[in-house]
């Protein structure tokens, strides 16, 4: 229930004008992925995106950690977190490693799908949200395993890391004791309904709409 969040710009080679952003998020414990696309980075749009992400989470939102951008560091989001008992923290300036989890996910979940092209049409942002709320979300959370570093130590001049077994975010959610059995049963039912090949085809179809 503790999310790292970030904004990924789809501006191409120029930051001029209005263009799309991806509000990306990942849960620290499970790696669960949620994202929303917005046109522009106005704090009101980002705030609405956070609330939509919260509704889709299979567990309670306990905390969020962001960078120091004005789209996150504002009274609107702070008051919301205080009212909803959500812990709100931020990274140190110029310390990207403070948000290492989401920085890694920005590549695997956003850049690998959309690259660095400029996206500035609302209809394309709408298609991005079809992806984020539908097949891409299902494919990453139910079928894309990852490993978590569980130990890091120095041996002589080398840093040795130990990883756990590769698991999908869905599998990691099932292991959480603070997630109700009802939610786990609902996720398992959803998993049994999905076909990864069909999801890949739907992802490719929607991406063609954006890049056509």
C-alpha cells in the first residue's frame, strides 16, 4: 500500500507547448503497477489521476512518495492525504536513488511501450488510458514476473546482491496477509479469465492507434 509515484513526459525533443504525461506508480511490496495519462501536468489533473489509481488498487493506499515537482508538492494533495490518513513523503532534491523503484518502472512500463516520441493529441491520450486501465495493466500485473533484491553486501571489492524468486505482482499480492481473502479471490478469478497472448495483441492494436 506504499506507492512511489512519478510523472513521465511524452514531449519528444521539445518541452514547449502542451503534451502528454504518464502518472506512473508502483507498490513497493508487490510491484503492483498502475498508471494514468494526462494532457499537461496541471496539479488538478495529476490529483484526479492519483484518485483514479487509488480506486483500482487491490489493497488500501497507505502512503505515497514523490519527487519535489509542484504537481505533487501542493496543498491540494497534502490536505487530501491528511484527510484520508495517507502518509505523504518526498525524495531529497537531486537524489534519484530515493525513488529507485519508480525510476526503474518508468523504463519497463512506460518507455518500452511509448519510447520518447511526442504525444500531444487528446484522442491519443485517451488511447493511452485504454492501455493503462486495461490490457497493459493486466499483462504487467498478472503475467510479468520480476525479482526483488533481498540482500546486498560487499565482498572484497565487489557488491554481491541476492534476489528472491521471480514472481508477478499478482502472486506477491496473494502472499500479503493484510489483503483480504475476498480481494484475493477476485484477483484469482480475473487471472483465470485472462489470456496473455490476447492481451499482447490488444496492447499492439492500441499502440498502433497512437503511433499510426
